[in-house]
C-alpha cells in the first residue's frame, strides 16, 4: 500500500523494497486508468530480479472505470510488463454487482460484461506476455540508488501542513530520472540501501546485488547515504566502476554530517547531462527512432532478456493515443531472428541481412522479437500485421476496393431505459426526491434495519408497448411491486441465490427480472416496497452479516426498464420510451440507445469481383468505445479485434461475387451502470465508490460514451 512515492512509503511501510525480500512473489497494487507509476513498478521488479524471485506480481485494473475493457488493460498491462511485472491479478470480478458492489472501484471484469465471451483470447495474450518477461534473465547494467534514506532524514509528521515539503524534494528528481532512462531505452534497476547493505559486493569492476551486476551506478539528488552504501560505492569506484552523482553530492552519512568523497566519481549538473553520460556507457543498447520526427521515440519502452543462447526484445508503445512509425536497431537481429505475435503465439522469421526493423506501433501496440535459437522454428514468411498492434506494411495506402458506409444494425438484447430518479419514503414519510445516488448514504443505508421503505419511479412512454420487464435488484426480497397500480411478481423467489440464469435475471445474478403489463402512453409508475435490510455501513464499506441464512437484503437503486423500444430525449436527463427504430450504429447514445448494455451486430453485403484479386484486408474506421469486434465473412470467423489498427485479413473467407460481412460487437456497461451524472467524469482516471455519490459535480444530463462504428473499407491484399 502507498508504494508510489518515497514519502508515502516512509509513512506506510518504511521501506517497501526491503520487505520484498521476504515475499515469494513480490507484489504491488496498481490502480487507475493511467501509467504514472513507473517508480512503483520499478521498485518491485528491481528487487524481484535482483533477489532471484520467479516473478513480480501486480493486482491491477482497479479504478479504471466502467468504460475500460480490453484496450486499456492491454495498454496498462504491456507497460507494466516491459517494466518487469510477470504475473497479473485482475481487479475485480464480482459474483454480484448489486447495490454498493457495482461501485467497488470498477470496472467489473466478469460474466456481467457484454464482452465476456471474448475474454479468453485476451487472457491468453497476457499469459504469453507474462511468460515472455519472466523466462531467462533481464540484461541490466545500470543501478540507480533509491534515495529513501534521505527522505527519512527530512521527514517529520509535523510537516503535514506543508505537504512534507522538505522530505518530498527527492521524489520528483527520482521520478524524472526514472522516466528519462526509460525514454532513452537505458534499462536499469533501483539500488535499495537496505538490500545493498545485506547483499551488495564488489566483483571485478562491477557492483553485484545477488543475481545482477552493474558497471554504472547513478546517485540521484540525495542528502544522505548510509555508511555501508558509501563504503560499497567507494570500493566499486576504486575497482574501475563508474559512479555518477546527479545535481549534488550527499552531505550526510548515516544521518550525520560527514564527507561523501569518492575520488573517481563524477558530478552531472543536470538531468540531461546525467542521461547523456549514462547513455554513452550503453552504446549497444536497443535504438528506437521515430521516423516522423527523426529522433528517438520516447514513448517506446524496451526490455531485453537473455534466454538460453539468444535474446528477447520487448518493445512497447506506452502512448495510448498515437501510433509511432519506428525504425529499431536490435542487437542479435542480423544473426537470425523472428517476431512473435503475442495475440496468437505464431512467430515469423525476420528477413536476413539486417540489424534493424521498420514498422508501425499502434497506440499501446507492442512487439516481441526473438533473436537466436528461439527463431529457428518460426514460419518462413513475413507478415503484414501482428495482432499485438504492429504493422509492417501500410495496408491502407492503396486504393480501396470496397467502401461500406452503411450497415444493417441489430441489437442482440433488449434496449434499456435507466430509471435513475425516484421518490423515497422511510417509515411512511417521504424523505427524498431526486437521483438515487443522493439517497444511499443520507437515508437508505443509515436507516435502522427493518425500516419499511417505499420507492416510486416514473417515466414516460410515447407508445403503448407490451413485452417489457424491469430489472430490479433483489426484487424477490421485496414485499410489494406495482406497475401502474397493478401488482407484479419477480421471476425468482425469496432466498433463491443462483446460479445465474438469463431467464430469471438480467446481467447479474441479483438483478431480477420482473415482467410488466403493457406500458401505457404517457406517464408510467413503478413502485417497490419492503423492509430495509442491508449491511452497507458507508461508501465502500460494510458490516459483517452474522446470520446470513436469514439475511434477505433489499436495495434502493436504479431500475432498468428493458424491452424492444428506442428512446427519445425530452430534456437533460429525461428520456421517454419510443417505438423501435433501427440504429445506424455510429453513435448509440444519440440514436435512441444511450443505456444499451449488450452486443450489437452490423451486417453488410458486398461484391468481390475477380479483377480485385484473391486476398483482402478489412479496415474498420471510426471505432468508438466498442470493447471488441468479432469479424465473420460468409459465416466464417476471421478474427476478433479489440484495439487499433482494427485490421482483419479476410482473404480465406472471400468468394467471387456476393459476400456477406457480419460484425459482432460488444459495448461495456458504463452508460447504464455509471457513474454517469458527474461533470468531467470521462476525464477521471480513478473511479471509486465516492465517485458515484451525489455531490458538487452532479449534472442533470447524462455523460455518455458514444459507442459506435463509422464505416469499413476493404483493401486488396
């Protein structure tokens, strides 16, 4: 917990890297939809690799938000893999999303998601990636001293009012140096002073920390060095090792004033000079040129490992928005190499005679190169595309053969109207009217157990419509449900806990289906009533249920009206049921399906004439927030895509003349499950229980993600 900065780990754990020695698989917790935690990952991977641990472990993907699915997991997962994480524990998979659980640091990565059936291939992708960065041994020759003891010398709890200003001055240069080394493809480990005191020694001209030895040691801005560290660096420098101080020399030894003199050590006056001096000592490292700028590509991070008699190079584009045209010089390439597609495990031999590769890395794209004996079994062909987000040829440079600008678009499930506002009565008295999020922690959860409650939801319909149902959380535990004054019954009985059955529940085991009489034109009213039974104590917290066999919980949540209809927007935050209209599929949020939470099929017919040749690529354009797209041509599965460049080879499924294209797509649950009524919510990179609660960011209108697809183009292969 709180490993991210030198100050926070001082407060929470003292010295996280020292603790990692006593873990079988040292691990961290990575939260949020961002990659701003280079230091956190490098701390755990450095210790794990130095101490000979089998893997570094990470619980990850919590707090990303409900819009996240495969692409964001690839982006974050690839970034942490290239930094040394070799095992991923997903946060989180909920058996039930009822009540407060759906707000437990989403996204929920489980059966409730429309994309869940496309999960296995991605899990296999991550498995291959993790194996790639755990086999063999990472090649690292630079050690960066972790200036944690300097923070200890400055830290005082009484400085809380100024944000621990004195102690915090070491975090920024330490993080900046970390970032610049990564950008310059200079791989390194951190040197923790506790671990160095226990395991560090001088071996020839190198400093060894158990499994790894280094010829270059960098000391970032620091006030203190432990006496044992100073002695080790002095002996290392005397043996011919290179010691470089960045910006300043420490002034304390073991927390006391004392000379920090290493005769042959150099002092760099700036971060730029530090990186230049270190780079000069790593002339044979991987070089990655951005062909658009003519300069090094800072967003491409690299890891190189020795596996047996060969090398593995992993190159990752950590920019989730920009594709990069790359020219990469890779050691060992000329002696025989292959590229491995992490998406399917196939490998392809690199054309001989070159020590460099040119390709395009898609946003969050990654490339694994095998140099040496591992390449011997590769296929003797060169691909145009790898599913991990790599293009070796500009497939879309030619003239399009077929343009598909219009699709027949069909929902695979019922549409949804989110009933998000209600009137709440407790013990016969109206206590609240408004968005449900304003009642949870002010009225419903604090009410004594067994308090009678009644909740009234209203909505409008432009049509009379049969065949609708309401998805109501724990409906089977309510005393009464009425629709327009008519009693209705849930499809489950009290105490019926599973397993999940789509005939009785919607999306989740505890979102019970309640069949409704025909909707009437005009105002409709849905009323639920029962006893408040709930163990939530506050946001994200709960009491233990002592007698769970007799615990029949109830909720005061949104209700999901489902049926064969579209929606018509009346005003901010207000929709009414309208007759079904076939969506165009470009933006469901404005086409009458703002809360749709299922899969969507796009269909189109096209003619493939002989003059176009035999092979073809399908390019999907304007893909907006769709989690996955499964491509079928003439009933044959071609591939499932989850991220750019959204290209699929459809050659094997093509036939002369008429062809039928089908795109089976999945959205996420975010528009229906939220949070969706907070200003700026799309820009939030960390989502937790409090994010959902009514507050000063409330907006009456819904902040919706625009699920859709613009068009598709077929190119000759």
